[in-house]
C-alpha cells in the first residue's frame, strides 16, 4: 500500500502546483510574473521540506524516494520550457540541463539493475539550488538586475549540471563490480 505521509503529500503538492505555475508564467504581466515566482518558490521549498521532514521523522518511504526526483524534474522542466518561449533563456542551455536529467535518471536505472545505488551528491544539490535561483530570477526578468542575475545563475546551473552529471557517471563506473556484470550478461 502506498503511504501518503506528510513528506509524500508535500511532494505531490509540488507536482500539483505545476499547472498553476504555468498559468501565471505564460500570462504576460508583471503581477503574473510575481505570482508565478511565488508559486515556483513555494513548490521549490517543498523539495527541501519534504526530504527534511522524511529524515527527521523517520518517514522515508519507497514512494517518496521514487516520486521526489520526478517531482523535481517536472518542476524544473515546467518552468524552463516556457522561459524559452518567453525568450528569457536560450533553448540550448535548457536542452543541456534537461538532457543531463534524463541521462542521470537513465544511469540510475542501469546502476540499480547492477546493484549499484547512486545517491544524490552535494554537486547535484548545489545544481538544484542554482536552478531554483536562476528560474526565480528568469521568471522575474522585468528589470536589468534580475535579467543579469538570471542569466548568470542559469550559466552556473548549467555548469553544475554538466559537472555533477559527469560525477554521477564516474561514481557509477567506480562502484561497478565486474563480477556482477559477468553474472548479468
């Protein structure tokens, strides 16, 4: 049975906030941008809060482990794609960030088949923080300061995406047991 404890409910809330975020993100007005930034900030805060609550209350569940990274990726993609359409971020930067997410997710599935667990590392957490900051500034891109901060921070997020992604692949190869590969092949 799937356990819907408070951390899992917060993860689901993050997913349910995405359509609301999109409505305000694509509505062309300053107040809509502010509301979209508040919604995105609230959704991003649930990312930290759900994990923190799950750990301190010992409510870590399989559902949470599976759903949390999906919710993170959906939130980031749902914010970045309209920002491309609004010409606030270059499409190729978004492709690199999203491509890294798919590559690391695929790697985790392959690693799991070989009995290797690839946990989120510090660089991956810094990457997520940089993405959140960048997206907030890009949503609020109605003055030159926010525009500049958004552009700088999205480059930082992209750089951390690439570096952390490469790190996950190195971790995988360094923790792969050649005997397990022979057994599975």
